[in-house]
C-alpha cells in the first residue's frame, strides 16, 4: 500500500500531496504514526480495542480536517492533539458504560520469553496501576514520562496549565509509588 | 518523586514505553474509510454531491469549496449562476479566534458549518487557570453558524457572539460573519 | 403556464408537504445513519432549491448540523425543508443577485419572526451597499434578544439607510446586547443605540420607515 517514496517524504510533503488529491500519501502518514500513537491510546484507554477505535477515529478526523492543519510540517503533533482529545471522550464513555480498566492483551501476548510468567505478572501490575490513576493523572503521567514531552508541549496539547500538569504528574507518581509498594510488599 | 527508587521508576516507564504494534490491517481499515471520504469529495452533479454528504457525513473544507464550484457550473442556467456569483470568490480564509470561558470543562471544541460540524475537529486550548479556552482557526469569509461542545457532549452557544434564532434542532448556536480583511 | 412558473409550482408542492416527526437529540458523537426515506426527501429539497435558484450550501450545512448533532432523519428533513421555505421567501424579496450569505442571513431573520417584506425594504434602503449579510444577522440577533420586531427593523433600516458601515452596525449590536444584559428594556436599548450609531449625514427617511410591531 505504501510506496518507498511515501515513507521517505516529510510530513509536510505528504500533507501537500494528500491535499492535491493523492489519497495514498495519507497511507504513509498512517503507517508513520500508527504504532507511535497506539502506545499512548492503549495505556490511556486500557485496552487494545478502544485504543484502535480511538486511533482510527483520530486518523479519519485528521483527514477530514487536513486543510485546516496550519503547520503541515507538524502533522504528527496536530494528529496527537486530536488523539488526546479523542481519548478523553473515550474515557468518559467508558466510565458511563461502567466498564473497568483492563490490561493490554496484545502486549501480554508479546511478553518476553525470559521468565514469561513473572514478566506477565509485572506487566499486569503496571497496567493495573496505570488504570488506578484518575484520567487526568494518567494523561499527565503518560505524556510526561512515557511520551517524554515537556510541560509546555503538554500544556499545548491538553489545554491545561503547566502548574496543574505538574501537580497531576506529582500526584500520579505518589499514587503509583503506593500501588507499586503494595505490589512488592505483597 | 525523589523518594521513589530510581530503579523502580525506570523499570516502570521502560515497560510502558515498549512499542505497541498494530498490524497492517489497521492501516487498511483506516484507508478504507479515508478512500470513502475521498470518493465522496468528488462531486458529479447536485445529486452526487448530496449523496456523498449523506454517506460519510463530513468532508474537508477544500473539498466543499470544490464541490460548490462544480455545482455552480453544473447548475440550471444563468439565473442560478448569477445567484451564486457573489459568493464565488468567498473561499478566502481569515483567522478567527474563538474564546469560551468555562472553569470546569475538561475539553472544549468549536463546531460549525466551517468545519462541517465535526465534533473535536477544532479543539480549544485552556490558556490559563481561569477557565479561558481559545483557538485561532482559519474560517472562510461569509456567514457561519457554530456552537461550542463541552466535554464532548454538551452543546452551548457562544455567549459573546451573535445569536442564532431559537434553534430548530433544540440546541443553541451562534452566528459569525467573517469579513475579508483584504477589502 | 410558462416553464418557469410550472417549475415554481412544483417547488412549492415539494416544499409544502411537511412531515415533522419528533426526535430527541442523542449523544451527538454517535454516528446516525440517515434512513432512506429521509435521504430521498433531503435530495428532493435540494433539487427543488436548485431548480428555484436557491443556494444549496445553507441546506447542506443544515443537514450536516443535524447529522452531527445526532438528530434523527425525519426531524432533519423537517428542519431543512423549513429552511428551504424561509430561503425561498427571502430570495423573492432580495432578488436574483442576492448572495448565498445574504439569503442565508435573511432566512434566519424570517425564522426569527421578521416579515420578509421588511427585509425587502431594508434592501431598498441599502441601495448599492455591498452586502446585507451583517445587517440581517444583527437584526436576527437583537430580535432573538427580545427587541420587538418592529423596533428592531426600524433600527436596522435606519442605520442601513444612513449608510452605516458594518463596524458601526456591529457596535450597535454590542451596545444593545450589553444594555439588555444590564437590565435595559430591549426596545429602548435598540432605539437609543440606533440613534447614536446612525450617521448623521443621511437622516432617516420619514416615509415607509415605520412598521407595526
């Protein structure tokens, strides 16, 4: 589906091609950001099914709004903002449905072959601990430590002030510290 | 944070940073949708234009402009062509800043006929701790209706904008006239 | 009967049959498939609008608005049909050279309760004014805020007749809205603000400028 030329092009070039009618160029953007952003969606939403749905929706929304992408060279950041927003509404829907946070089945299946049982338990505990955080704290923690964004970038993406984000990250860390201590002591 | 053992933090984050791989069927599913949207953007007369809208719900603005121009050409005689003429050049985009104040909102987006009413497509950003949300978006010159969507579900009118008449859909909306700044 | 008249009759017939079905708004993010009869009805309205020389963009936008808000098909049909009727009424008053935005703005005013004939009078007052989109939109706004239709029309008509620019009309609207928010009677707010916003170089015409509220 994706040509080599598409894989080597910059985001801005691909966006321009899509806007000029080369719909296949969008496939290169999908391939480029699929896995990179799937991780955030999986950890944020807690299961692969919801994550794929959110990511798919983010890609189609981005396509529909592509003409309004003001900085095509930063397509990835723009797409990520759409995804973060989409995950928030997904999170709200999950709460309304009364579902619980579940671990990433796919990640568990890919667990390391070294001490697989122990590794699987560790992963499960990590996913459970992340799921114990409030949505705000989870979002802030993932953006800061997993996606390794600066607070200014996080603020731009989430629309939340830097101080509030720092507070959320701190509280997330406090909560995780307690949860992980429980795991180790248990 | 400092009390938290560095090893534990590293292990924890390291685990979360492991790549999550989606197979290529994901790309195919996305591109099937995208191609449908693309096909819907290629108008073939008035009927085809509507069918496209009804089938996929929203299209990029550039496609709408293209569709409008094609419809104008394909329309029924000089009477209609003249009616459309004053708007024929109305595709110029002007930056418009939307501002909404809500201290308790978790997300705010603006929807309107300039973004085909796509919820979440144009998100506002909270610029400070006072609940002031804003976004600067390019909007075509002309008259538009719009609303804010709070937390993805609550539709509200812009309290500082021109009011639209009591909405037939039972939900509030506002009006905006974007003028060509070059004139 | 000429072809044009016959076509007009067909349009009226197509637009007249209104089947308003009640529908409550659902979660607006939930995709809602438009049922086939509603799609056919919308298509018929679009075809009728095209035949009548009406711009289709406002109708498409209204359809998308309803669709995005999760409204059910029959309700969307009813609303789009009502808009088409309002646009047709407005179009008759504004003439063939009216822009899509002017027709859209005028249709909103009609929807808000402004008699279409008054829009025609405002247009005459406007003379060679480049666009009546903003005056019509402001008219709709102040009527929606509670200014009686007669007072609102007179205020906008006097400003347009005196050659007020869009910025002056915008300032007028802000003034009226602010005064009403502070507790002023809407009618008094409109009259007072119109006097201060109307340029003095063109005094208000005494004849044909008053209507019954």
